[in-house]
C-alpha cells in the first residue's frame, strides 16, 4: 500500500490522501464515505463558459503579454485544467474579463481574461495582470486590467 502525502489539516488532525483522492484511513479500512473528499473538490469542468454579448460574438479585444509568459487555466477559480502558456510579448485576442476576488496575491486584483485566440479558443482564462493592459512594454506597469474589456 502506498502511503499518501499529507496535504491538509482537518479538524486539528492531519489527513493523508493517496493519488486517487481517497484518504489513507479510507484505504486502510476499505470503507469509503458516501461523499469522498475527492468528489467534493471542484473540477475545471465546473467553470461554465460565459454567455455575455461579446462572449458569443466575434468581438474581441487585443492584449499583449508582458515580460514573462502568461499561464492559462480552464478553471481560474481553482487553477485547474492548465493550458499552454502565452509567450512573453505575444498578442492575443480576449473576449471578456472574469473577476475572482479570492484570488491569491500573485493574480490580484483577481481579474482573468477569457482568451479567444488559438490554441486557447475561448476555453482558457489567463490572469489579466500578466498583460500590458495598455502600458508601455518598457514600463512602468501600472495597469492590472484593461477596463475596456467587458465583464463576462
């Protein structure tokens, strides 16, 4: 039996999980609860695609990645479903912006762009603060999100 890696504190005790998402206690006892912790975790398929006017039309807004590559995710709320990075300096067309106020500090203030360009094809989000948002490529980088991009 493979011992899981301790990944979370739960009610003051440590809970270990195996690769298939079951707790170590479930593996040892052979009993799994009606709802396992693995089934309670959101998956990237839980992120519905927006239906705003620009989301379903051919209207897009150009954005340029800043100095580092921009990460992409199918579900920006949980950083799940990682997609291809957008290379530094590349232009992409975005459809809308999605706000996640509980985002970690690295993506604050929590705005994400839905990318229309291939290979992302309106299926991946990328942190808006990874883009120039109208700022000069030479800096200073003062704009975290382009307010001209509509909200999803």
